């Protein structure tokens, strides 16, 4: 998606991006970044939301996944251009500041991203404490979710290198788990179990268009996570060359796996049964047989835990970046000596995620995440076009001009499908952010 064949290569006289000053440690290689994005995308959606998708689209749940992948790739192109052009922590907030020059708008974009991150972590903690954990322990969901978030914070504070090494292992586990679902489902269909005809069945009274659009709104949550990688820009080695490859490679890998799961799951298990479970893929494994339910439940728990870990890494780094830019209180920019991790930001974002865990269902939290991220993506896609007037000396990825235009249209289309209660929850979070912004401005003065 480049306008010129040299767009992704480093400029020969420009030096390495590693030469740019940063207080963070450059410890993220290309493979680690690929696994970071892949782990965040895979862990954030399909393990938990196949049942919700089945409720919206019936057996055609694979089609919204295809549509959501296409929408995600459009916006990913904008991130690839801006991250390689301006490789700084802060992501979308930094892009908005450069494009529009309005601190309040930069704050709104950055805080929307931050709010989406902690809301997503809250939703994933509830998914962790559902039927998958119930295979091992009979414990109340909310207390279990709170303990889970505390453990995630402890690993996050230990260090980016340690966190990403854990991600390598967990991503391998969750990818293996989804592959296992596809293989077991195919074997079950091969021996005559299930009904392949269900992959074309719609819910009663729902048209194909309505099922696709409504399902895409939920399916989009399964692909979010790629945007969190923008906040690691200062910790990635050779970011201008590595970032686009890792970003598109991870999204396409996740998309192929998702569509295969979306085809197998309703063919093996009736969509109504998928809808009734908070561990829908466990239903597929149970029908297919051949693998103990405890083994797959453990795989699913690892997958969800990985999504939460990577989301909280993003949230803490974004808080740090916004504090460095003066958009949040300066205390959030404090770094743990020795570990060089943003400890105050880690603690703060974890506490907020814990509070959200007690307030909503997985579906409501997921939809609110999508709403907030659509606002962020809208800003980023517009920023790409505005910043074409700001050339830089080094070469960078450049998307075809039509791509961000199409991405803007897709974001606006999905925003029109959001329900009032999700706008209210998002508005409440942004109101809290507005208070923090005023505090930051007063303190800086």
C-alpha cells in the first residue's frame, strides 16, 4: 500500500531510528513486535465473542469477520504511515497534535484510546473469569477478575522485555488452541457430526445486510489490538522497516485463523448453543471430542490473559506518553528505577480497569471499546491526510490516498450502529478524562 517503491525503506543518509533519544529501552525486535500484535489481536476476541457473533449473525458469523478484517486493514495502513513517519510513544494522541495543533483534541483522542484499553482489559478479565475458568474453579466472576488484573499489573511492572517474552509463549499457546479448534471441527464434520449447512443460516427475521453490519460491529473488537503497537514505537528497533511488516503480517494471520474458526464453529455446534455459552469454543471442543476440556480451557485462559496483558502494556505506555506531552498529570510519567517501566501509569490504569470490571457485561464493554476506538481511528485516518503537508527527511511507509478515505467512511458507518448505553459509558469515561486534563494544565502552569 505504498505510493512509491522506496516508501518503506530507511533513508541512506537518515541514520537509524534507534539514534533518536528516548527514556525507554529499545528491546522490541521485529519477531517480538509481530507476536505482540498477533497475541493482542487473537487474545482480544474470538475466544470470548464467538457466541455474541452467533447471536447477531447466526451461522453466517464468518462473514462479519471478513468485513471487520477489511476495515481493520484500512485503518492499519494509516497507523503504518504515521508510526514510521513519527516514531514516538503516545500513538494517536501524538498524531492528532501534529495534525491539528489543538491540545484538547489531542487529549480527547489519546484518552479515548486509553479508555478503550482499560475497558477492553476489564472485558477480558470477565471473559477470563467465565466458563473457561469455571472448568477448574467454582469462584465468583468479579473477585476472580480483580485478582487476575492485579497479576497482569505485576508482570507489566516487571519490564517490557519480560512481558513480551511471556507474550511469545502465550501467543504460541493461543494460536495452537485456535488451530486445534479448526482441526477438531474438521474431523468432526468429516465423520458426519454437525451440519455444514448452518454456515449459511441467518437468525430468524434478520436480513443478510443487517446480520453482516451488526456482526461486524462486534467482530471489529476481535481485530482491535493492532493499534496498541503504535505506543511501542520508541521501544522498537529499526521501527521504520520493521513496523509495517509486523503489523500487516499479524493482522492477516489473525484474519485467516478467525475466518476458519468462524466457519467451523457454527457447522459443528448450533449457533444457539454458542450464544448461550461464555466459553463458546469450549462447546466446539466438547462436541468434536479427542481433547480433554481442561486442556482447552487452559489454552483459552492463556489466550485471554495474553490479550489483557498486551492491552495493559499499551494503556500504561500511552498514559506515560501523554504525561510526557503534558496532556495528563506529570506523576504518570514516573519510571520505576532499574526496571524503567512506567509504574505509576501501570497502577493507575489497573485500578480503573478493576472499577470497570464491576460495572458491565462483556458485550457492553466490548461495544464501548469499539465506539471509543472508532473515534480514535477516525482522527488517525484524517490525520494521515492532513500530515501529507508535513514532509520529513527520512523515508517511511505511505498508504494509497484512497485507503484512509475508505477507512474514514467505514468508521462513520460503524459509529451509526452504536447503542445509546454505549455512548453513555464512553461519555462518562471521557468526562473523567476531561477532569484529568484540567488538572494537568493547572499543574503545568
